[in-house]
């Protein structure tokens, strides 16, 4: 449950919005705002005259972050866990940085498509076995409708190319598990490194609008650099493994 509403006065630099105005600014319904509040996803409003609740920039920033997390496919429970890990007293600028991080580091949300459009995009008919293999690769997900799928556009054509490779299904599944296990470990260590060397110094240092903008630009540009570094390191390691296996006595 959400904590009791605050009765302190709003700060001068914080917009004073009613729940209707907050919902309109955020592009959601008042019912949704109240639902998020009961779940503890939003801090309580400041109570003004006539017991009217007033909301400000932090509420707008939190709603924007929640919207981005939902756009990236997170469940409500996952969003609750994410927000619980935020530092106490996170400012609107802090929340904006978190939103930029989510948008920069999370792959695009899956797109819903039917079988006809899917085959048109792939340029070939897809058998049930093809669909099972694409699902095993994480390229698509089946839904309750056998002819409707959730597709990851960024990897669709790569997955279709791999359909031509005669891999057994168990090899595809095992490969995905290995990749997920090790990339998750890399992502965890990189996240900790980023928190220790970039995020915390930012929180404890200069919080000017210029520094906030610099942080946003940093999160937008660092992802492609790290992705390329991971790809290059993997290619180098793979070459070394192949060379080592060839040099071993048969």
C-alpha cells in the first residue's frame, strides 16, 4: 500500500497539479494514477487546502519512467521491483536518467503480427517447425491465437537466415541458454561498474541541467560501443577456440 499522503507545503519550483491535471499531462487516466498510487509506484501527493492532493515534477517523471518500462515489456511486478531499487529521494532528474538508461539498454519491444504479414516480411512461407525454431531462438513468441505472434523485429531476418542451417532443436535451445547465461553475467558486471564509476559520482556531484544532458547523451552513445566491443571480443575468442581445437591431437 502507498504511504500516507504528505501534508507539507509544495516547494516553489514544483508544479502544483491536481490528479486530473497530472493524468492529462502524463497521457493516462485518473483511475490509472490512483491504481499506481495504491501499488506504491507513486509517492503520495502534497495535501493542500480543502484536502486536495497536489502532484509535481517527481510524479510526472515517475509516470514517464513507468511508461517506458511498460513499453519495454516489463510486467507490473517487475516494474515494482525496479522502482523499489531506486535510491531514496530520487529527483526528477534522477528518474529521467533512469528512463534514458532503460530506453538505451533494453531492446525494442516485440511487435504483434499475424502469419500472413510475418511471411511477407520474411519473404518465405513458414512451417510449424520453422515457427518452433524461431521461438526457440527468441525471435518470436506464440500467443493464444495460433496465427498471431509477438516478433522481435531487430533479429527477425537473422533468425530466418539461421533456419537454413541444419541445427537440431536441442542445439538451438542450448545455444540460447549459454548466450543468456553469460551475457546476463556481463550485463550485471557492467551495470555495477556503471553505477560505481558514473551514476554515483553524478548523484553526489554536479546536478546542473548541462550535466543531466551530458548523462543522457552518454547513455545513448555508450550502448553501441559496448555492443561492438562484445561482438569483437566474442569473435576473437571464437577464433582462438577454433585454432586451439585444430591444434589438439585427434
